[in-house]
């Protein structure tokens, strides 16, 4: 069965016959398969019991890495969070702390 | 029954557009192709077609919008000339590498500067590396026929490349000739409904187009594009044969005129072939000399082996270029035909002429002197005027 | 069509239309803009997203990784307007012919280089023709993708790689082009200028109006670039706040020709507050350049009065 991951189907060693016509991609959001979490030099930590679920942290994330379901945020998507720290600065309740490293 | 009409080349293209009834046509006026969008705008204004016209503010935007429309899933066309196509340059490459089956009606005109509105092939020859299929015409009939054939070629799954249908500015675009039109329903059936598989507005999938591709992908992408151009060869011939079944008119990569026994051949593109044919008839009738002509119809993909084969028995060949490429040697057709002959180990003598730049006339007597020169060269094996001009004023007797 | 209520939690619960995994820098304002604008799409509506060449394009669709949940087209640097106008026209034809049933919306993004400068003609043409589309400029005030070269959106005195501050140079000589006003002069139904506010209500409602007002719409969104502007990435929201509170970046909209000022600071802050945290204005705080800050302030004041006049205030 073909892999779910785009990089198992098209990658930097693919022969020319397997490159999609005109470099078109026929599915959505394949970037999810690329891990940008590796880039982090600082990491946000969600302190759930301080969080009032005000959600002010969610729209400021450039990396769509604060998932919200039914009006509530959950933990960070560490596969993709780049650790910019904007969320920690906007949190009115000190519910996000930044620590050094991945 | 085919309809006999008297139409200019521009009218013939516009009429074909009306019969095909494409979805979207963005276009910008430029002499001598302006009439094409004008006629189309009139068809639209009178409810004769349901094509949407986009009144773009430049040719760059014309090709950009055509690309957008084609990617979205529409059958999209445009028309232009000369500097208009030069302004599209970047987008020509994008259209081809995105593998979009766009059809462009190109009315060939000299590029600036100086500004000049008359025919030569500097516009399309400059775009010869852009990845477009290029089909040229001698007459209005051929323009019309080529334009109709362009759609099934471009849209074939083995190809998916844009097609440039070229005709000579004013000479065919504005010259009125008798022409046989194919009935509407036959054209519609020949071209078929446009049913792309992948497109932006496809309700059952999401498509992303136009990525940044790093060097690990770029070369493979170009190789895949080359494959489409290779495939285009058979598709062009298949389409021509279907067209012949429908109309009785025969097309190939090029036309061989009086080539069966020819010893001296001219290779040319476009409307000047008609003048050359008149010269051939006169020479053969008055002197019996075996002169012939190869008139290139398909320049991209380039029919290298076929041309070499067609020239395999001649003693001398004159390749006539209607554009400069400033290599300080040959013109584009000269270079490619010569390369084809070299590959086939031809021993024929070859000269390359420049003619008709910026609309300069070429006459029957010009062709007669070309054939005279070929005869001399074949006899003496001394090639004079390797890169010669036709109709050029000069203080020196011979160009180098 | 204007929604009077803005339920932040409901809005934030809408499904995400820009996926993570794109390669924009940490702390980039560009993707915050994209997320915010696309959030204004109604859940059932399909969209085709356009994009001019720029940081966003090379980062959000690196083959084979697209960050978009919707169909997407990038063509070139200077033609996002024309390209999307072709897509939008195709939609009308195919819809008319019954080949498409779903509703599609058309939104294209360009940086200020691709919008104010090289793509200006294509944008103007698309707006003038009245295509039912939104052109969103994520304005970060320079050619960031190629390494912070000056654009016509770059503020005066900014130190960029092509207008470097030096011993005889105080950065960019000219003032910013007012693109939102120029777009308003196209007499299109909707023009909005915005940036990020804490609950994103301003940008969300403007995006909603831009997307759902029939006809051409233009949004100009200040989208700070930590790398090009020279500030700590985590300071994004503070920078935006200072831009608005100093009246450097006024929040306004033009609806059917009517100019509306959306926010007027109670205490307009001096422009130094906005300039100071940014490396690109560092040279203005050297003794010999101090009068330039005054000139900057005069320009801000002049434009603010001009805007208030347009808004009949």
C-alpha cells in the first residue's frame, strides 16, 4: 500500500518518471509531513492549569501549532512549532513559558 | 458540406475560435493580431459564443490570466504578436512547464527595435526554447486548419503542452484568400469537449501548482517536459491524419514540394513558401532543373530525422531564415537543419540566407537566384555566401 | 452581510486552512496574516488561493509540500492579480456551463514587493476589471525574500540592504507609497487596511467583508518581519500595537467609496516608540540624525490628518 506520507512517494531521489506532471500536487496540506520542529532553539511549554482558555495565543502562531478543538486549545504541535515565543508574550496568565533548547 | 469563404488569416483564426468556443480568452491589442480579439469580442457581444473575454492591461497579464484560467480547468486561449509575445516571455515558460494545454494564435511580426509592424519570425523564433509546440502556416487555409488541430494536440494526455499557431503578419493575417471552412459540428467533434483530469476547480480534489523546486527536482522536471515534446511528434501526426479523414487536407511535420527528384532544395517557414513554389514551377518549366522545397510546418518539436531524410538526396540546400539570432553565423532554422544534416552524415552543400526581416519582400526572382547559387555551389564545391542576405542593400558584393 | 457579533472562541475553532510544515522563519508575520484572512472563509466554501513569488510562496509550496488546505496557484512575481483573474473568470464560465456546483472564493497573497512594485500593474488591472476576488498584501515593507531590499512600501529612513544607513546616508530617502488609498481610487467595493490586534477582530471582519463583498477587494495587512526589521521575534504583537498607537499604521476601510477610520488612539504615541525597538531605524537615534525623527513624525501627522479628512473626521 502506498504510504500516507508525501515524501515516501515524491522525494529528492525520485526518478524523472515519478515527478508529478508540471510539478502539480493533487492533495492538500502535504507540508504537515515536513517537520519544522527541528528548527527550535527555544520551546514553549503549556502550563495547562494556569490556562484560562482565552485563546489569545492561537491566532498569533505563524505555524498553526496551537490546535483548537471546540473552543479549547490543546498542547503544542511540537512537530512544527519553531519556538518563536510570540504566544508566550501574549499570554495574559503566564500559562506559556519558554525554555532553552528543543 | 465544407463552406467556401473569402477570409483573412485573422478572420480565419477568429472563425475557428468561434467554432471551438473556448471558455476563456484574455487578450491585449497589438498589431497585426488585434483583429482576432476584436472579432471574438464581436461574437461575444452578439451572443454567438459564450467565451469569457478578459480585458487585460498587458500581454504579460494576458498570458498570466490564460495560465490561471487553464489551470482552473478552462479551455483557454490568447492571441498576440511581436513585442506582445516578448512581454509574455517569462509566462511562456511557465505555461509550458506547468503543462497547460493553452493555444496561442501568434501573428508573427518583427521585434523592436526599431519598431516595425511587419512580418518576420523573430518573435516566435526567440521563443523556440520556451517549451511550446510551434506550428507554422503558409496560407490562410493552413492557419485555420492548424488552429483547429492545435487543441487535440495540446490537450492529449501524452502531451499537455501549449501550442503556438503561427502565421505571417499582414501577409496571411490581413491578406484575404479563398478558404474552405469545416462545418461547426465537425469542428466541435474533432476538437471534442475539454475534460481535464486535474484542475484547481476540481470539486473532488485539491491541487497545488507552481512550487519552488530545488535542484534535486528541477532537472527531472525538465526531462519529464522533454518527454511530452517527444510524445507530441506522434500526437501531431495522429491529429493530422484524423484531420485528413475529415477534410481531405494532408498535413505532416513539413511539406515536401517537388522533392521526389530534387537536386537543389530550399528549406523555409511560412508564407514565403508560396513564392518559392511559384519560382520552382517556373524553373522546372523553363529549364527542367530539379528544384524543390521543404516547408517546415512543425518547428517544435523539431523533426530532425525526417528533415535529414527528406534532404538526403539533394546536392545543395539553402536554408532561409526570417529572423536573426545574432550568433554572427547562422539563423535558427539554418543552425538546426544543418545540425540535422550533419547527424545524418549528409554531404550536401549548405548555405543559409536571411530574408524578409521586418517585412522585406522576397520575390520569385530572388528564389531563382538562390537556386542558381545552389547549382553553382554544387558544381564547384566552393560555398560563397555562407550567410547571405536576400534583398539587402550593401556596398559590398558579398556578406560573410 | 456585516456580522455585528464577533465570537472569538467560535472563530478560533474554525478549521485551519494553512497547514504547518511551511518554511517561513520563526515568528513570521506573513503566515499569521494568511491564517487570519483564510479563517474568515465560511467552513463550507471552497477557495483557490493565489500567491505572488516571495517568501510566502517559496516557503509554503516547496515541492512536494503544499501548506494549503485549498487549491493553490503560484505563477510569478508580478502577476498574482492577473493570474487569479484568469482563475476567477474560468470559475464563472464553468459555473455557467454547469460544470461546477460548489461555491469558490478567490484570494491571492503578495508581499509588498509583488504588490506595490512589480505586481502593481497586474493588481491594478485585476481590480479595475472588478473580478470577484481579494488581493491581500502582506506588507512587511521590503523585499524580504531576497534579503531586505527597499520597496516602495519601505518607510522613510529605513536601513535596508539597498538603502543602507552610512556615513552620508540615513537610509531610504523617500516616504512610503499609500497603496490602500490608490486601490480605493480604483472605486472598487472594498478596501481595508489592518494589522494584528490581540483578538484579531479587526483583520477578521475586514477579511470577511473583503471575501464576501461581491467584486474586487483589496486588503493591506502590515505583517512584521523580525529578520528584516530587526526585533526579537517574540515581540511581534508589541510591534503591531506600537505601529497602530503611533498612527504609523492606521486601521481603516473604504466601503463603496466611504472612508471609515476604525481606530483612533486615545493618546497618540510619539513615533520613537515604534522606531526604537527596530534595528532598521537604529541610526536615527544617533545624535546627528535626531531631527530626522522629527521629520518622520511630521509625515505621520500629515498623513493622519489627511486620513481623518477622508474619513470626514
